[in-house]
């Protein structure tokens, strides 16, 4: 399996000179199993670049796995070129928001006045599958979801095949629930995890749904991934601040490999 980061910023896209190294696009990761099928985790602004990169190699099936409905995780969807290919089937998986369906929420966002094209006129065939605490087979992959600690209904994902596994938990507040997401994160080869705040910042942001560095290192000790990537970088953090945060986090996690997710990062798992 191969994973590529197209966006790893949290909360709001943050382009500019201070974010060049790690990138300003919001949450989007491409996962490719050996058979070449296309799995996309979240549809933040990074998904636009993924769609452009697919030009010339048309895809007929895409599985889009959404963690939750906050805008930083869906705001790029209308700019994902396969949406405008009538030969493409886009299967969207995700939790239903409170009080509505997954389909209603996405169709509302991808319609006037938020978006110029009415949802019914989008050329691709789009299907919806609501997930919560589930596991299923998808093209030879095993996918599992579990609810995580975050405002609104939010899940984390685990994708595994032949003993290789990736977990994706971009938004999580383990300080409020130490077990949050461990059902999918435990013992994975590669974990993408929320690392939004320094410990000092977190003190005034309890309940906002994110992870401090101290909580991250405790969480990694419990999950024991072979490799972890700090994800969902705060819009206020410059490249230099992120590197300082990595240094601080590494002091608390020495049993595996820890680094910062950055746009363009590609990881091949055996
Ligand atoms: Zn987010
Ligand atoms: Zn969120």
C-alpha cells in the first residue's frame, strides 16, 4: 500500500510564505493498494490537487472516506475533477451529521448558494454509505471505523490488507477520552494523527476537539504505531513552529518513528 499526503493543515487552508514546507491545504490523503484502486481520506482543499494529478488517467471508481462534516474535511470536494466525469462512480463513506443524513449534508453543501452547480446536475454517479462503528471489505481491503472524541459525529479509519495497516485520525481529543480511536489505531504500521496544539495552547482550548503534544505522546505510547505522522497542523503555526513541535514531541515518543506530515509526502508500506 502507498499513501500520499495532499493536505495536512487543520481548520482552515493556510497558504503563504510561512507554510511552504508543510503546506497550507486542508486534510486529504490518497491511499493506493497494490491493485491501483483509489481510496481518498477526507476531501479538504488538498483533494483539488489530487484531482488535477489524475488528469490523463481517468478513474472510474473512487472511494472517498470522510471522517466528519467540518468544512476543512469536505470543502475541496466540489473542485475534485472526477466529480465532473459522467463515467466516474464516487462512493462516499462517512458518519451522518446530527439530525440529517450524510447525503443531505453533502448535497446541501454542493448546491447553491454555497456552490454554483446544483447537486443533481453533478455528472458523476455519487453514492452514500453511512458508517459509525463498522468494519467491511472493500476491493480486497479491510476498512474499519470507530467514533472518536471530537465535536459533532466523527470517526477514525483503519485500512488494512495482508497484515499492512494505515490509521487515519485527523481530529481527536484524547484528553477527554484516553481510549478514543485506539480501536483503529492500535499497532498500525502508519498512523496519521491530530497534533494541533502545543501544551500551552491546549490549556485554553479544552473541548475544541484536538490534541496537545503531551496527549499525543501518551496516545502514541498506547497505540504503539510503527510510524506516526503529526497531522492537522494549526493555521497559526509556521514551518519553524511545527519543527519545534516535532522536536518536543519526539522527546516523549521514542518507541517508533515520528515525523510531520507535509504535502507531497509519499510513503510506501511493504
Ligand atoms: Zn479538522
Ligand atoms: Zn473537525
